[in-house]
C-alpha cells in the first residue's frame, strides 16, 4: 500500500493558496480628491464581473472618472468626499 501523505500535502497546499488568492483583486490607483458626483458600473461578460467607477469633481471644477474597488464603490455615496469616504470608520 502506498503512502498518500505527500499527495495530500500538495493538494492541501494548493487549496490554501487558492483560498488566499480568491479575495485578491487588482490594485487600483487612487483617483483625485474631490466630491463624488456620479457612480457607474460596467458588466464584463467575459469574466462575469462588474467594474465599478466613481466620478469626482475636484476643487478646480474638473471631473474625473476612475475605476474603484467594490468596497470603495459601496462606501462612497453621491455627494460624499473622496477619498475620505473610503476610510474605515
């Protein structure tokens, strides 16, 4: 009878690595500071995911749209101050 421990160890290590990477998304650059004036999301059928965007108006009056994480999208309401709205309370 063969010893299956090495195979089980490899399978367990692969499962742990997969779980650790599951929550890791792309690191997105922060947008400019300003007031959130719009929120948008685009569905990407190839990956079956939504890309989330915020539009902020900076103090000089210009508007900038940039991609954000789901948690930043959910935390920042229209009218809130970005990036303050992304801070953990």
